[in-house]
C-alpha cells in the first residue's frame, strides 16, 4: 500500500509539472510567439526595441526565438514526438540569424547555439531509429554553424578572450556594428564557450570553433593567481589584467568552473579535469566555509570581500555531486533549502545571516538543478520533498493567467513582468527528471551531459568524433590529490542510494535560518561562532603572541548594518523643496550622515548614460551632480569616471522598469572588491519610478537643483525673505505646474511631501 501511495504521489507531481509546462509554453505560443520571451503580466511578447530598455538584461534578446529553441529537447524528453517535430519545423522556418542586433556572446551561445545543437542531436537520434524526422537533413546543425560563424568575430582580440557583445550581421569591427568599444568581460562569459563550440566543431568537422573556445580557456588559466589558484570575476579582454579581483563561485564566474569539469566529461581531455581539480582545491580551501560559500580577494584569500552570497551559487552543490564530493554539497544545499523555507524563494542575494540583500527572484533554476543531482546521488526521498516544495511555491506565488511571473521582491511577493526563457529551458526539465525513473525516459540520460542551460550533448563525442587537430595540450599535474581527483564522476557509483548518509549531514543544519526552531535559540550565531573559533585557532597557531587581539576581533559577530534612507530633494523653482524622492545610500563615497547640510548641486545627465565608457560631457558635469543609469558595469566604476570628470555627486537610477521604493526595500550600493577610498563624492540610488520623476523634471525645466542628504535631516524650506506675497504666488504657480506637467501625472503622492 505504501509503495502504491508513493508511486501515485510521484506520478501526480509529474502530471503537475507537465501541466505547469503546458501553461507556461502555451501562454508563450498564444501571447508572445515569435518574440524571444513572454511578458506574463502584460500577456504579450517582449520584442527588443519595442519595450523599455532594461540594460544588459536585454543583451540576451536577439529575435532568435529563444523559447522555441529551448523546448525542442523537452518535447522529445516527454516523448511528445509530434510536438518535437513541429517545434523543429517552426525553428527551421521562422528563425533568422542575419539580424542587425547586438547580442551577448555568452547568452547567445548557451541559449541559442546550445539549443540548436541539443535539438539536432535528438532529431538525428529519432531519424536513426526510424521513428520520426525522416525528412530531417541536418537543418538545425547548419543553423548552428551559421550562428557559430556569426559569434566568431568576438574572438578577434589581442588576448583571445572574446568581446562580450557582437552584432549578428556586422560583427565587431564594422562601423555599423555598434559594439567593439568594450574592454572588459566576466570570467564566466569568456570561459563558458567550450561545450557548445567543441560540440559544433566535432559535429560539423570544422575545428575553428573549438580552437577559439579552447584558447580563451588557456588565457584564463594562465591569468589565475598562482599563489592561491583562484580566479577574479572581471578581466580586460585586451591585456588580460584583472578588473575585479573578488573570487567566489557565484555570478560572473560560476559556469567557468562548471565547464572545466563538463568539458572533461564531454571531450575526455584530462587537461580540463586537472585545471578543475586545481581550482576546486582552492575553492574548498578559501571559499568554502560549510555551509557557506563566501567570496574572497583572489590575491589575499583570507579576506572576505562581502557579507552576502548570490543565488547563482546554488548550482555548485550539483557540480560537487559530479565530482563525487557529496558532503559539502549536502551541507550547502541544505543551507539553501532553509533560506527558501524562510523567504519562499532564493533571493537574488542574501546575507551570511540569511537575510535578504537583493530581493528579486527571476525564477532561477539552479536550486532545482542541485536538488535533482543530489537525489540521483543519494536516493534520499527527502530531495523529492524539496522538489515538491519548489513546485508548490511556483504554483502558489508565481503563477499568473498568462504564464509564470518573476518575483520582484521575495519580502512583498510583488511580481515582475518577466518570464525568462531559462525558466522553460531548465526549471521544468530538472523537476520532471527529479520525479522520473531512468527506465521511463525515451533515451539513456547517462549518455549525455547537461550544458549550463540544461541542453544535452552526447558524451560519445569524445570517441565517435575525432578531436580537432592541434587541440591537444600537455597534461598539467595538480599538486593536490584526493579520493575523487581521478574518479569517474558518477554519483550513483560512488554513493549508491544511501539516504542515511545525507540525513546525518543535513541534521546539523536543520534549523540554520531559525525556521521551525524553538524560541530563544540562535543556531546561526552558533554557526558563526564555530567558524570564528575555527579561524581563530588557525591564526593563533601563526600568531601565538597576539592571542588577545585576535580574540577581540574574531569573537565579535556584528549585526547586519541597517540601511539608512536618504533623499533627493528638488529645491529649485517650481519645486522649492516640496518634491522629495526616497533614495538608497552607498557603502562607499562621502558619508552624507556626517554632512550637516547635505550636498547641493544642479543635475546633469552623464553621456553615456550608463557611465561605463569614456565620459563624453565632462564640461557639462563639472561642478554638478551627475545622473547615471544602473547596469553594464559596477557602481564604483561609474563613480570613479564621473568623479574624474568633475561631478560633485552621483545619483544612480535603476534600469528595471517600474521599480519603486514603495514596493522594493532599499539596499546599500557596494563596491567592486577593490579599495574605494579614492571615491569621495556622495552617491545615492533611486528606483526607476523616482528616477523618472527626476529625469522628467530635468526635461521640463532644464535646470534643476537638488539636495542630497539623509531622510532624517530632510530640509524644510522657509518662504523667501522678499515677503509672503511672493511666496504665495510661487506656491500657486508651483501647484499649477505640478497639476499640468505630464511627468508628474502618475506620481505616487506618498513620494512627495507638501
């Protein structure tokens, strides 16, 4: 009876997942096709250029039918052969690659190229079996090769590291390309090309793709910090200098590590495994503080560079399962699960005390991915329960009539008009596989390796297709070896269905975030106390005579810093202090709480607006407060450029549409991992709605003076000394202007103090 109930429960969840997929994909086809993505709140497609610009988020959109490319494999996985065949025909018929559009090389590779290759492999498999696709003549492979050649111009740099963006029609150096001025790229962006490019070379017989991807990896390897074997996060594509030296396993670097391990599995080249093992030893030595994964400075790895973690690191337990290192995978996954129990979803970033740092949740699938790998490794039904919780929370908190909507802030539950294509590509795939037996799938999934976007490539490429000539490299010998250094990365072989193994590890972290624990206890404090004591003992061994100093430093567990609200107060006519916009502070730059009267100045837009390149209007900015759009580069980099251009302060404006301080809690802007002592101007942050008020005022009145100061010191402007009559006329004029100006017609009146 128990077995029957368990089977019914699993089958019921499978049906739920299929229904959810049909709802999401059906909504896309009904409301968005042929756009790249669906806007689930507006019930329409997101077409680049027709919707408000979202900065670098839109670099992934190239009018390439991402969503169709993504579901190709999923339809075959479900054995819906008619749906798969129809999707292939749509892709061949409707996808056009000769578009005058600038796209992210990284995103286009992992999303579109990977999707085309994975679908080609499946189409070819069906054709060989004689089941379907007898008409298929490698059309998807030809499209993949065409796309590969359109991405290749990005690699035309002195170092071999690719430009972050490329124009699909004009490449990089062409005057019409609108790209090629970039100097930096992230480590993951340059190091996450090898699976797709090598597969394209092996399947097409043209070695140029694998050669370029491999060279980029060679450059990154040579640029590692030789003392720690750690990598930075952002690198200069021309000279190979590190731009950001923070080292972790999350955003900006995550899939670099993933692709080193998976390149070994796919291609059978020990060089990739040796490099991964070297990095992995460094990660476990410096970054891993179970169950936490903290970012450190690559040149000084005993120094943590931030007190928060980002949600992209949720993939790492799954990668550890592939390596066979199961204990830390279980520990970190359990920590992540406790965070989801506290906040419903993984916030985009959360502190070491598991509080929200950035509240967004764009339906990321990495936690579901690691859950799937851990279940397959342990056979522990606990992970099926974790999967069930993911399904229930998605249905309860993100499902809308036209699909599933991203969460703008996990604290409020507010939605964002966004359903990224990776949600369809990965989330449903991992959840469906979690509740499926291998024997029920239409092919042996162990014969394939997942790309970072969950497309499947056959591991037979290492034997059935020859390696590209000239791509063999000398074996790098790692100095640190352990049980798993040369093991076959098969979790089922290393840990054959032993649920009790996982449980004994998990139990230590059961109440990590405080959810479900008895009152008046603080396991988080105990955890941090343990980590501090552990670090203290190491330091005592080195600095025995400084015991008392280190005791005072490391036994203190600081509380999370409170975000002090700031304001941008419009003080020039016709506003005269009546319009007050709530702003967030920065952890660097001038401390406005120590400035008695704040900082006053006229506002001027930076050119370019993102302030991520050469500042073109320094004369206009001299002695003024600059406006700059968030995105494309770090806050600190923008601040340095604008300060050098002569700005006396900077107001950053959120690029995400419809964000506001009324709906999204304030946060403190952080630096770039480097010293920010050189930044001395005041910096504040406005969400997009407040920013629209400010930019609208500038457009309407040309000259707008503002006052930057903490909210508690808000200036209450007095009537001018020339008399109440003048003040009364000004007030009447101000009221009339405010009622007639178009930019003020949609203001939330709580934002303004009269």
